[in-house]
């Protein structure tokens, strides 16, 4: 969309980078605020015209458009009018998934991380299987929170490689509600991933199960903690984290089982600190 | 006891010397203590992040630490996985490393600190302790879970006004009307980021993916590394976080705010850039008890003029309270890192208090970045009534990195 001369003039009111390439000189807050408010009044057409000005890094000068779009995201959050914020977020989200360069879409996803809400989780969820966009999409989803678990859970069966790792880890971040965990492939898929051939996947899955606080995962995680090196350290952490979450949920029996196992198996001097941590927690949990 | 036999810290803790420490017939110079370091007590040390602050931070570990590993993402092609590493996880696997000095850019501070504690090591971490608030809570939880020693590499509280600390912790001051204004020194302009960077080829010696770590994988530009990384939200938070922990560790200790945070934060600044840290004028942070803290950059816009400096002193107490104060014990002596790892006493700049200190700067930056007055719940450590601002309290990490 070709920008109107009025929009071009408003965008040009954004500051020019100074001699060091920074926004440190002649930064006029009032001028910026007024220009952004006027651009916002122009609605959807203005937002899309600004998005049209964005280019991938190194492919042209979009410094002012880049800053303008971010200022608009801040502006709609500042208005404390959720309709205005939603309208802005939907417009930005409508530009995802098409022919725009991936680097530009990545920036749009980051804008949604600032100002998006439940209304854009579907659009973000579709990007979870895109190798280039899954990471920022997952980050925006977990930042938004509301509705993120369902998107991540749905993407898990189709996610491959880097996307799979991202989805598994972020399932642990959002700690999906019980009804989603019980669906076929939910927690079971994570348990299976604890024995994946990729070490990053194994560690992420163990941590996700621990963070979710799944009581049926104790044995899986304790077995994982028999590994060596970094994986042993991380799986042991997952065991301790799971036990803490189980205790917080009143599931003392399962927690005591984990602590007892760690107390009895961490017998080398180099792992004394784990044994001590388990012993301390056992005492607090009322175990022997 | 063989005088020159090398005893590792773990052997020490296991009881070979620790057990006899209970008997007073053992001379003090053998047991250690302030100014008495037994020559046999050698700790295995590692330095992670070998840039500008690397050696200085490592030296802060104390005199009896032997450097056994160095690790930096810029060592690609130079590693031997015995002394020189690019991946800190390999260092964590080593059982002969007891203490770790962390001098990486701040976006790695929390994760490496936590990993070190999970591996049973003690940590001296360069300031600022973290990149966002939730990281600090996670470090403090790991410190507690694994009972490790952690100290942040700034020592403001060690030169604090102890009388003020005593007044503030005494409970004798009924109302705190103090206003603490820090004028200038934040290096706002110096540690700003570039808004017009263009992609550059990644140097062969640099593992750029590992450098970015938990932060978004951006294109490479040298300004994002080597000290000037401070100017980017991805890695630090400008001069605010870089200098703030120096300034306010002392404030936090003197005013007894180690267990809490401000409840209302307001900033005067132009709209922030999404990636590059930039200019701000001042930030006002109010505590629930009435104490006001102000950061006045003196580098942009109008100067702060809402309130005037007013400190707490003995004259704020009536005569009866002053008498009571004199009868109270003085604040506990502070414990430095070398003493802490030797005695297993908690270091005075431990994770929980250092987290509260760096939270000040994170809250200020959130107010700057959102352009909104924010309200903070210091118990839940959440921003109240502003879902979008709250997203900056706990920022997502790039897999496989997580807290």
C-alpha cells in the first residue's frame, strides 16, 4: 500500500539517528507522541502502509518505520482501551503467513509480543511449525499466555527439528491446564520425548514435565537422572523441581519418593550437595 | 595433618577438616577465618566470560583459587576442553571446579549462575545480576535449593552507613519521609544502542548462536558485543542496569529494602526503541512505607523537580527512641565471597538481596520501555493491572535455554 503524503510526513517526524547511529540527540518526546497519535487515528490503512515500509535487515532504510510501528504498539497499550489495542493487534496479525519476507514477519511477531492478546494467538500458533518463525511465535505466545497452551499443544505432533524443541520447552513454560494435559499425546508425548535421541529435546521435555508438575512423571525423570554429565545435572534439577511442584500441590507421597531416591543414590562426594538438598527437603516434607 | 597436602573444598566440607573444626585445640590459622587462609585450602576456579571484566571478577574469588578453566564464546578454534572452552556446560561437568566467576554479558548471568549451582559450584557474578526480574527470583531459588554461595560483583553495601541501617531495621522510625535522589552517573548516552545497524559477517572465532543464547537470534553486528552490548535490551538494559547495581546496593542495604521493592514507578522518557536502549530523563520509584528513590539521568529533558533529597538520620528519632537504638546490637558484620566459601556463611551480596537491588533498575526500565506509570506487587513480583507491561517481568527465552 502506497503511503499517503500525510503519513509519510508523520513518519518523517520520527527522529533521525545521530552521528553514532543512535537515538541520543534531538529526541523530542512531544513531537513523537503527537505524530504517533495522528498516525493511529488513520487506522488500519496507516498501519498496513507502515508495515509495507519495513524491509529485511540490510535491504534498505526502514529505521523510522521500524520505530513508528513499535511506538504505535506502545501507544495502543497506553490508551487503556482494549478495543483499540485489539484492532491494532488484529491488523498486524493479518499480515503474517503471507509473502512478506520472514525477517519482516519476525518483527511483526515481536510487535504482537508487545501489544497482542488472545485475539492473535491463532495467527501465532500457525507459525509454530515454521522453522524461521517458530521461536519468536512461541515467545509471543507465552508472553501473551491466554490461549497459548492450546496452540502449543496442537502444534506438537507436526513440529519438527528446532520447532519441536521450541514447542516442548514452551509447553513447560505455559504449564497447560489439566484438560489439555490429558488429551492424547499431551503429557505422554512429553514423557516419550524424555528418551528422544536429541539431548536438547530430552532435557527440555524433562524440565517441561517437572514444571507442569505431572505426578505420573516421577519414574521417568528419575530414570533420566541416571545419565552422565550435563544431562545428569539437568535431569536432577527436573526431579527436584517436580518434587517441589508436587509438594506445593499436596502430593507429598510422590515428592517424598523423589527426594528419597536422590538422597540414596547421590553418594559420591561430588554430588553431596544434591543429597543434602534432598535430605533437607525430606525433613521439610515430613519424610524420613 | 600434612601441611602441604592439597585438600579440595569438597573434601573440606565432607568433614576431614570440618569435623575437627569443632575442637578448639585446632589452631585458628589452620581452620581459616578473616586474615587466616590455610595454604592447603585450594579451590578450583573457572572464569566464564573472558572480556573486559573477566580477570577482575576472577580475582574477586579470593587468593586461594586456582584457575583451572576459562570459557568464552569467542574461543572457537582455540579450545582444548581441558583449560579452554566455548561451552560453559562442559565446565559445569568438571568435578574439580568449585567456584565460578561469571563475567559474560548480563543476558547469560542468571542461566550460568543457576547452572553452576545445579552443578554444586559457588558463584561470583559480575553486575548487573540479571536481565529481567524473574531471572533474579530463579537464581535466589536455586541458591536456596542447592545451598550454594552467590555474590554479585558489586560491593556498595560494604561501604554503607551502618547507623542508617540500624535506624531503618530498628522499627523505631514511625514514618519514612526520605527521598534519595541519584543525580547523574548512569552513562545513558554512552551505553545506548544503534538503531541503524546492518548485518555483518560473523567472525570465525565467535559462536554467535551461543553468544545470543536465551536472547533472540539476531543478525551479527560488532556493536552488539564487546562492551557496547550494554546498549541493547537483548543483552542488558543500558547504563541504567550497568551502573545502577553499583549505586543502589548501598541504598538498599542502608534503607533496609533487601526484602521488598517499590510499589509505584513512573518514568519521564521519550518512547523507547524496540531493540536499542536510549535516552531517559528521570524515574521516580516509591516504596509502600513512603520512601522515594529517584534516578535523575541529567542527560535528557527536564531535570527532576518534584521532591528534594532528604535522608534518614538519628535526628529523625526522639530522645527515647535514640536511647533504645543505642541499646540495640549493631548490624551484623558483612561477609565477602572469599570468607563465605571458606566458612559456608552466606555472602552479604547473596542472590536474594542482589535480586531485589537489580529489580530497581528493571522496574525503571519497564516504566521507560512501556511509557506508562506502573504499579508493582513486591510479594508476588508482578506488575498490577497492566498485562502488557507485566510481560517484561518474565521474558521468554530461546530454546533450549530456560530458567
